[in-house]
């Protein structure tokens, strides 16, 4: 089975049992670099972004190419989140930031990319079409390279939950990774929606990747007056006016709104630094709650542990986003 290699027991598992036969699911990176151009959602600026391969254990790291020196590097980590009001924003000790990372992080999670350097010439990841699908397409075009060290997983050992009013986010022990999400808007175009699914064998691409971000026309006008959402348009978001969807062609899914919230959660949770083995349940939660449940998790050493999976366990993980599916054309992602 692809992704398995016989290696020595890693340091973080020195006190734990080894999967039978010493065969592990391996880390993965990109096979080659690939670039894209797009618009930043909030500034409206043109953005150039390049995804590059990275060494084993490097993780996902952003580098601002418009910033000189070591201060340009920002690790994609839960403890680097500095703002969650409009999107997930990461920052470093030098005050350098990169925002709107969640859709890209979700794509990297769904495609099982452990290590990558993301070079970007400004403070925002391009919004593209408002979903993760264009980023999945980039990874498919670049190809995937299996590496010579085991993939590290974070196993949830006991339930961790945070609550903020009616919003809740919970991580619980489970086999593999699954999630449920519930939203409830006082708007007839959205109303009450729920979704529950396991992410394995290509389900991320099929069920979540194409779900777009959304907003209300009256909010967009207020945001632009405040200098935000200058790059927002019907090309990169679902726009709702009253009870109507303004986008030509309507929705990609009947429940696209809750699917996008689940997509955001996948991206925010990948800032844990490794894929989660457990279940996430979100009720009306957003980027703030998603980050706070990770904060609560890592504040309790008994709530989680590092692990690796053997070849006989690999099917319960979030496998390749495009597993068993044809590579789409760029037009198909428009």
C-alpha cells in the first residue's frame, strides 16, 4: 500500500508500542512547486502564492516574500493564531502576519500534505473561488511525494469542550477523524442546517472542498465602508440578499453553508500540527471557537497523545482528497 515504509521507531513514540511489522503511514510533501495568483479577500490586492516541497518534520510554514530576513517565516500552528474575527490570522514574534489561511489549510489536510513551504507576497492567502477546491487542484497538479518518516497523529484521549454562549466546539475520542456541524441563521436562505461525516477515502474533496464562503449583502457594504472585504465578489463568495442567493447558478450543494463551516473547521484544526484522530462537533462555532478548543486540548496533557498508524489502520485516516477520482480541469473549479 502506498505511503508505507519500514523505519526506526520515532523519538516521540519511544515509550509506546510499534505497529506490527514496523510499517508506518509515511509523511508526505509536494512533488514539485506550484504557483497561483488571486485576489486577497479583505485588501483587494493581487496576491502571488507558491507551494513548495519541504523536508520531513518541517510542517506547514508560511514565508512572506515581501519581508526580508527570518521574520518572514510564520509556522502554521494553533499557538500562532493572533486574530479570528473575520478569518484565521497567523503571526510571529516580529508582528508579521498572514491571514485567511483556513481554506488552504483544509486543502492540505484533505490532501494529506504534512510538510510544505507556502511563499506569499502579502498578508493574505488569495481567496480564489471562496472554497478549498482550487488549492486541492494545485496539489494535484504539483503531485505528492511520500517521505521517509512516519506521519504523526494527535489522538484525542478524552472529551474537551468549550462554550461561548450558544456556540460550542468539542473534540472527543474516536477511530479515524469525523465531524459534525450545526448552524442556525434567522434567514430563509440558510435557516437550520446540519452535517455529519467521516473524512476518509476521498470524502473531503467530494463532500466539502467545493463549499464556498458566504456573507450577506448588507454586511458586505458595511465591511467595505470599514476598509474590509474589498476583494469580495460573486466570484469568490455566496452573497445573500434578504432570502435570495445572488450568485448566478445558485448553490453547489443544498446545504453549502454548513458544509463550508465544516471545511473551515477542518482547516482550523489542522493548525494542531498533525491530523487528529477523534471527532469534532461544532454548534454555530467559528474560527475563534475552533482555535479555543485546540488551546484547551493542549492545555491538558491527559487529553491527547502523539501516535503513528500501521498499514492495517491506514483506512481510518483522512486519505487522499482525490482518492479514486479523476483530476478536475481548472474550468470545473470555477
